[in-house]
């Protein structure tokens, strides 16, 4: 059975045929310095202790593993929800940004640059910057700004500068492009605080390690090794962090994409944002546009480690439609009193659809990561009522 790569100082950042580093020459030294700095910090007990303390007393970890008793009874499966929606700022994003912000300060950077789609990563980045006394600039697609006004207000209230991106599809892909350009322009003074397990090495490994707290906690909290571990996937940081806790068990690992952005099922190998992975692209190799009701999954690629896990068969990837996602938000809310983010609802929708069938037989024991809360999506849900 394949295992997740262990971060090592001379690591290449490759996951089989995927990963690597495809960046302008001007960024190679910055990536090398970041890889070395992360290795040094991750093996430093003082750094780990400071991060662990912040995760506990500031971010509110550990998050609970909540039995979904009503849905379990109705579906005929035993469903446990890993509640990242209860972490500070309302999603799993805080785990990664606290670690990267501490690393940025350790490296002597005075400013962080971030990209965001649904705004949850932007809010978390702005939060960590405020806490640690760093400047923060967040790039966000104009279309996402329109549908995530609450998170834009949260970011500006925290002191961040939100830069609208008006090129391309005006969503997460284009925001990431602009954030990387801004990093090139200020590579000495700024740290690019990437929110997902994509991008050039060392980001996929670093972000997965910082998010592995999700899976490690869930494995400890679960009364058994589940049959299935499921999480939504855009770039895939919450899923990578969840899977990390169960990779060496018999649990099936299942990632759920948006039907309009399903890189694993509709994509092909290619390069996007500095890494080789599975990418939505046209016949000429140009990156195609993704579509999803969930701004955080409106992305044409997937993290290279996910591409590797899918290629080797260790993880499975499926897609659900926007209609299934909206129905899943409402069903979870009315059955369990939990309003989850549209992103998280992709995982819920798959369980609702497959429970009792060959992919999720009756009696299956399931751990599902709720990556975020749904406050930010109320206007979108209201518009499709």
C-alpha cells in the first residue's frame, strides 16, 4: 500500500509522476529557502510547541468528532463528523495559516500574500497576520468577492488589503495567478501563504503536514478504524490533512469534487500553478475554466499528492452536482442542526447519494470532515431557494 511522503530535507517534492516545481527562475531560490526553513522549523521542538499551543488556546483544537445520529439512523450507515467548522474563523484553514505565518515571522518576512476563493483562507490569513503583527494582502476574484461579501468584510475588518482580480474567470484560479505574481515582485520581503496542497514544492508537503492535525485527531477520537473516510476536494487541503491520519489503515479514502471542476475524473496530467497534477485543460493544453456553486472548489486542478493517491488506487475520487450540494446543506441542517459550507456539503452529498449502495453499503462506518461552516453561503443558498 502506498504511503504519504515523509517530509525530508532533500525531498524533491514528487509524488510519483506528479508534483515538482515549475516556477520562474526568480522563484527557485525562494522555494529552496522555504523548503529548508520548513524542514528546520518542523523538526524544531520549540516551533512545534508554539504552534500546538496556538492551535489549542487560540484556534480551539481539538475539534470534536460528532455522531450524526439522525442521519445515521435514516441512511443505515454510522456517520461521524469531524467538525472543522467549529475551529476559529470557521474552517480548517486556520491550521495551515498559523503554521505558515509563524514560519514567515521566523524567516524574517514582514508581509504575507494570500489567495482565496470562498474567502475562508483569506479570513484565516488575515487573522494570523493580525495576531502576529504581519501585513496581509489577499487576492480574490471579482466574482468571488460578489458572492462572498461577508468574508470580504471580515478580512478588511482584520486589517487585510483585499485586491479584486478582474482577469479570466475572476475566481480562485485567477486570484492564485495574481498572488504568485505579487510574490515574484516582493520575494525578499513577503511570504506567499498558499492555502491548499497545490503549488510548487514545498507547498503540497508543507500544507498537508500542517493540516494533518485533522486526521490525527480524528483517528484518536474515533472508537474504531472507519470503513470510509470522506472529505471534499478542490485543491484538497482538508482532504489531505484528513487522509494523513488514516493512510496506513484499512479505511477507504474518498475525495469529492464539484462536477464542474472534477480534475480527477475529467482532467488529464498537466501543470497548473507550479506543480504537475491532474488538470482541466483543452486539447492545446490550456487550463480550462471550472464551475461550482462553492467558490472554494471552483478550481481547475487538484493537489499533486491527490493525483498520486488516485493514480495508485489508494484514494477514490467522485463528483457531485450543485443541486445535490444544495440539497445536502439543507438535509444536514434539518437533521442535525449543523449548517455546513457548500464546499463541505459535497462530501455530505456523496454520502446521501451512495448510502446503501455498492460504494457505501449499509452498516458502513464513515468519518466525514466538515471543512467549514455555512454562514458565508447564506446569500447563495437564498438565491437558489
